[in-house]
C-alpha cells in the first residue's frame, strides 16, 4: 500500500495521549495509542470501520469511530481535538492537518485542531461478557486435555465513558505469539520480555509504573505468569485519574519444587493532573503466607516553562518475610529541556541497600548515579538530507559509602535520512564496569543503514566491533557482530519480517567451553485474507552452544476467524526443539482450539 491516512482523536489533552485509527486503500486496519512519550502502543484494539471511494487521483474515506472504545468524561458539549495525517509511502512524506510532528513534544497534542460535539453521547450497551473454552492436544504425549482449567471468561463493564472495569477468570494466552529470541548468552542479569497479553495493556496509563529505564521497573507484569483471576478498574476525570488492579497467580510445582508461587498482586493508583503539573501516586503490594512487600511510588512532573520540566520518581519499599522487616528507598530526580531542535536532560539517582520492588525488579542496589544527555534532530532541506541528528550521553554509578565504581560510560551517535528513503546511523560508546571487585574497560563501535523505498522489500544491514566483558570468565575479549533485517508487503494479503544477528567473540580460552560464534534469528509471516480472517506465523532460532546443546528452534502458527463481531475462533500450533548430542529433540508440540463468544 503506497499511501495511508490516519485519524488521531484526543479526548483528554491533560493526559497527553491520542487514539489512532488508520485507513488504507485496500481496506486493511491498524489502530493503537499515541502515548504521552509519543511512542505508539499497537496492543490497544478498537472496532472502528471505514469506507473508501477511489476514483482517478481522488481518495475519499469515510471513517466511523465507535465512541464506546474511547475514554472521555463530562457532558456535552465535548471539547476534543483531532489530527488528520496522510502518509505517502514511496516518498516517505507526511501531510498533517493541523501541522504537527512528534518533535513538538506536548505541543503535538496541544496544537491539534479543536472539535466540539454538541450532542449528548449515550451508551447503547455498557457491558461485555465473553466466555471461552480451549482444547489442547499434546502431540508428544498424544493426549487431549480439557478440564476446568480450559474454561474461562472475560467480563467488562463501563459504568460511564470515563470508567472501565475488567475481570478475567482463568485467562488464557494460547493465541499470544512466542516471545522473540534474544541474545542471553553473555548476560549479567536475568532477561526481561515485553508484555503482550491484552489484559495488562490499557488504553489509559493510570498506574504510571511501566518503568524508568533498562535497569529498574516498579511493576513487571510478566511476574504474574498464570493468573487464576485478574481484576482491574480504571477511571478518568477532568482533574484526576485512578485505578485498581488485583491478580492471584497459580501455584506451579515442577519435580517437587515450586517454580511459580501463588502470590497475590495488588496495585492502587491516583494521578492528579493539570496543564503543566501532575503527580502520580501508586501503592503496590505482593503477598503470600508469612510474606508481603509494599512499594509506594510518587512521581511529580512540573513543566515550569514551556519545554522545560522538573520531575522526580520516589519509591519507598517495605518487605516482611516471617519476622524480618526491611525498608528501603529509590530516588530519581531530573530536569528535561528543549530549545528548537536541541534537547537535553540530566538526572541524579540514589538507591538504598534494602530497596526491594518485588512486583518489579532492580538489578543493583546501594548506589548513587547520575546521567547527562543531549540531542539534536534537524530538517535542513529536502534535496540531499531530509533529516539528521546526533545524541550524546554520560553515565556514572558508584556505591553509596565506599564510592567504589560500579559503572561509568559515555557515547555519541550520529544519524541521517535522505529523500531516497535511506537511513544511516553510527554509534560509539566506551566505559568501565565493576565486576567481582575488579574494574574492566570496554568499548563498542557500530554502523548501520536501511533502505525502504519499496513496499514489497526493505532491508537493514549493520555491524559493530568492540571489547566486552565475558562474565563467566571475568575477562574482556574482542567481539564483532552483524545485524540483518528485511521486511515487506508482498501483496494485500501477505507480509513478512525476517531478522538475524551473528555474534563472534575472539581469543576465548579453548578450555572455557564457551561458544565463540552463533546466530540468533526471528521471522514472522502474516497472511490477512480480510480483517476478520488471518494467519500469524513465526520462527525462532539460535545456535549458541552450552553443555551438549547446539541449537534451539521454535515455531508457532495461529489462525483467527472473527465469525461474528468480537466472536473469534482460534486454531494454533506451537513447537520448540533443541539439538542435543547432534539429535533434534522436541521440548513440546501442542495444538489448540479456542472459541470465545461475546454477549
């Protein structure tokens, strides 16, 4: 599709988010949320419709947006905002009414076109009841399973357009795709994965605990692995928003060892909001027998001058396990500024030794740290350079009392885009890392570029080299890597995305039993016969070696048929295999059928 149009509806300017609805000449659909950080959350779904009238060089689109899917408050007249955009894919140009870009930060939402709806909006139905049942077939044990664990329901109730209640009993995530393969071969801390389960994806972020960086999260929903139930209520008014979440996880025992405890998770939130000042309050609780953990999260943000903000993130934790009580804190204080195309930010953090966010995670405690960042994004002309930019950063962290260095690094990045749909970037960073009472120097240089002129085929190629710390050896070694990615829409029905990374380490000891060269790959192939009938397929691969395992291969295929509005039939297959002692052995092979019907 060489052209697309979208409508962004803003029903609450003070919360700085917009609902996005896309239209395409061939009738495909794509919707999501433009969040306050200006990123797009595609996990949100709506039931919008549109009709196309295409003749000669004129494309007319009539879109119907269901107000039942939007979050708003008050009575008529409703003062909302709207942004209309058209994207010419071939030339990679955007046309917007009114003019707006994401570089404008909050002004992107503030300067949207005002619209007024004078008529009172009434609800035709304010509840949804969706039971489901699932049948699993284990191809390895040749066993069909169906019991009460295979039955559940989703219930939602909207007392008003500003308040939503959701309840899931024994929620099932069989139709959720496999997590993408990650490079976890040389990691100091446990890996994390992005949330992709619909219940935990909300159109309005009232809890404000998604995360504050790669090394800290107050709430990590993937801790809740197999909830027996999950309940959530969220609300919004002109001056504040609020929310409550509760989930009870299922106890799982493997070989007599508890691999997932039956913990109870609770979270309550209140956010006071204004045009230039808002404060988030969230209380998190995780508990079980003879154990509980609480974290009070406070996050004020004050835009004291346009595009200049002071903010803080304060977390106070308490953990009681049997008769032991630990109290801790995490404080992060910062300033963001921007003038024209140039922006900058700085922040300072201090963490106590006993800080414990058990609903989230933190990798290292008992430290202080500071960061300094600066960047520029410019549009010089449209002939040779469409856009260019750079960024620069510094970071240092050390122990609280001893001042022992934990890590110190800095780097610089350059990038540019051309009218020929070529994007290139380069990055250099270097630093020091404290590990096992020693300081190790490292550096990394990378360069990459992509071309996306054709809708049927775009590609990216990049590579890098540097020196890195091998944690299992407590030694630094030279490394190199190659990144490859291609994507495209073959037709109106078929799209694909393939990525692969080659990692290589040099001069590893021969007796270390470590793999010095391996590939990591992910592939997705989607077939959308219509907006109601689709196939989603994926492949996951890595061949790094450890012990006697030399390869991992995963595959999934999901079929979805919406036979009635919001009523779906799912068929799927998942399998994962490992090559052990040069023989491919399956971990599992599972086929499922899931039916959900909405009343």
